[in-house]
C-alpha cells in the first residue's frame, strides 16, 4: 500500500505542472488549479485498476480532458482569457531587462488575440488543437486521450485549423515588427469608424 502511495506521489510530482498548464489552456486560469486537483483525485482512486496498457501521461490527459469538457459544458462558458499566462513565461528570478519586457509585451498582445480566437472554437475542435499544437501530442495519442478514432482526430484537426485560420483573419490584424516577425492585434469589435463617417 505504501509503495502504491509513493508511486502515485511520484506521478503527481512528475505530471502536475503539465496537467495544470493543459487545464489552464482548456478552461482558463481561474478554474485550472481546482480542476487539476480533481484530476489527481480521480486518478488516485482509479490508479489501482490502471493496467499500464496506455502511457501514464495519456491516461492522465484523458482524465483531464473529461474534467475540462465537463466544466466547459456545465458552465455557460466564461469569457475569460483561455490560456492564461504561460507558466514558464516569467523569469525565475523575477528580473527582466527592458528589451525583454518590450518583447514580452508584444508577444503577449499577439498571444492574447490568438488565445481569444482559440477560445471561441467549438470544444470538439479546440481540444485536439490544443493537444496537438500546444501540448505536442501525436494524432494517435490524441485519439487515445479523447477516446475517438484516429480518423476522427485528423478530421477535427483539419477543421479546427481551417476555422482557426478564418477566425484569425476575421478577428486579428497582422503586421510585422522591427525584426520582421509576424505579430497580431485584435481588430475593433465595434463599427468601422470610416464606415460610420461615410454614412
């Protein structure tokens, strides 16, 4: 029994940060910590029956996906920033140079625009997109996590990317900074002032 507890403590220590980051991306920073605790409570209860037919990581992500989707479907979707701040974005010692602050501000502005667009995608497209593009899972692993076929994952990812591309064009204004790197800013949601003036 003690060895099982010690083993699960090791699993928690090894995977907690990634699961928390994933949940932050799925439901927003406000709910992520509570849901991460729920994931590991469920995992601890089920661990005795875990037969290692799947990798422990994909097993935990499957639990986390169910928990996140339950929350997203159970609430009328809070309109907060989806991804929150990346956990690794702030320097460990808290010190930043002026140039790094400027770069980070530009990057956050771009990320904010993209995050809000991703947040607006339907849940069945958002989930595989986050797992693929942000969490780095293969299509086969995503199929295992989401408990769907490989073909379903491929179709949803294709449609998610198409919707994301169109939504970004509709919601963001793209430009290049002094380093010739692509940045984006949210378009104004209100009426076009030129159109108003013309009217």
